[in-house]
């Protein structure tokens, strides 16, 4: 070989067509798997975030409601009664009427007295099967609660520094149109279940004008609710809340199946029930120590599925005539109480109708409760 000749170089071997196709297939599979994982994760994140956003207003409303309920007060004091359970006067007698000061009154013992009122129970019982507010008609569903609390809300700016002024308060669920849209905008009424908040300014508090013994002891909240539907005193706290359940209870250490404060969720601090030799009901002018508050909400998509009828679609959401009417405790270990049974039945109906829902539940300790069994 000549020293100046070029040597034969061995050609470098490359990938065959089959190898390239196999590599491409593997690459596509890997990319597809990664894309699928990413897409699934993204969908899960969007769904979770969406559900959180959908029920954010309901959660905020629930927290507002329970925080306000915890401030309920009766400002209970002790007053003289005679042997028949009558107070000196200007208060409730055993016959459910008021009387002037009795100058021949003979005191026998003490009893709790209050000018304020705490009441909860079925919304249809407290507000009527239907009620009108403005030009619209509303149907109460599930339960309602009304009380006084020192929120300090007033219409007079001169009183703004008095942050402990008493306000009449309440929460209830009603089905009906949305009356908050401006009248000059022609719109079709949007019928929904809504959690309503009633808060009457201290300047307008009517509880003292409907004292115990009045013909309609509930008029301090029924009258203003039927009169106003606005952004300050009687307004929507959250849309698409389909049920509210308020269960007055003793503290956990005291509560048993035999000493329940109520068997139907109702509680009325003005219900006297005087029996000679026994005294008044334990609940008379007392706040319950604990309230178990349960709220069920659906999302707007589910609400739209229910239609826009003026008649409440109670059957589609599981609001039967007997649900949330019996408050009973289990008599054997592991047995569900009636509230748990009712909630399970409602959830079954909601799921069967493909309605997205959330259940909010907590126990609220009433700060102003000074419970005594005497």
C-alpha cells in the first residue's frame, strides 16, 4: 500500500427502519401515559377546586350563622311568683295573658324571668305554611331559629359606639323568587331554596312590644319578615340551601335519651308549663346549652336541574313531610339517631337525582346559657 493512499474506512452502522418504528411507538406510549396522568390530575384539580368554589358561599354562610347563634342571650333574671305561678304583673300568667301590677300580690318563691325570647322549630309553624314579603310569596322549609343577640347594629350613627345593643336575629330556609333584582330590569323570577337571615336594628327591635303573654308572641319576627325583603334586615345569606336543622341539646356529659330537651326540635323559652308544686318547665326562660346545627346545600347546576317552578320541588331533594320532625336519641349502642337516619334518606334521594350536595354540621355552645335543671 502506498504511504500516500487513503485507507478504506469502515462504514458506521445506523438504526434500521424496524428499530426506528419500535422506538417511535415506545416514545408515543410514554408521552401518552404522561399526558393521561397530567390530564387526570388536572381534571381532579379542576373538579376539586370547582366544588370548593361552588360551596364556598354556603360554607361562609354556615360559619356566619353559627357564630351569630352562639351569641344568643335572654338576660334572664329572677322575679317573685305567687303560689299559682303568677308574676307580680306586666308579665305572663299561667293562663297566657298579661296583667297589670297586682297590689295584693303575695310572693311565694322565685322564678326565672326574661323580656327576651329564644325560639326554634319547624319553619312552617313559626312563619306559616307560606308567607308574603313585598309582592312575592315564600314557602318555609325545614326549620327556623329566632333570638336576640348583642350585635350592636343600629340605624342611628350616634349609637354606633354602643357595640352591645340587642338585635333581633333569625335564620330560616324559604323557597321563592329572588326579589333583590332592581324593579326596572325585566327579569324572570329565579325560584330557589335560600338560607335567609333576619337581623333587625336595635332601634326597631320589637321584642319588648310583644312580651310574654301577648296574643302573638312571635310577632316580633313574623311582622318585620312579612314586611321587608331587603339587603339590611331580611336578606339572602346563601342560595341553594335546601335544609336547616337546629337541635337544642344538653351538654355531652348531661345528655341522655331520657332527658332530651325536645323530641321534635322545637324549643320556646316563653313556654311556661307551670305545675303547682313542681314549678315551670326547665326550658322556661333558659337558653339551651348546645345547638346541633345541620345545613344541606346543593350547587347551582343541581338547582337548575330542579327547574324554575313556583312550587317547591321538595320530593326531588328528599324533603318529605316527615323528615326532620323527630329528634330522638338511640337507645342502644351503635344505633343511629333519627337525624342521622333522615340525613341518610335525603342523601339517597339527592344522589338518585344526580344532584351535587354538601352537608355542613357542627355543635354550637351558647355562651349566654346558664343552664340549671331547677
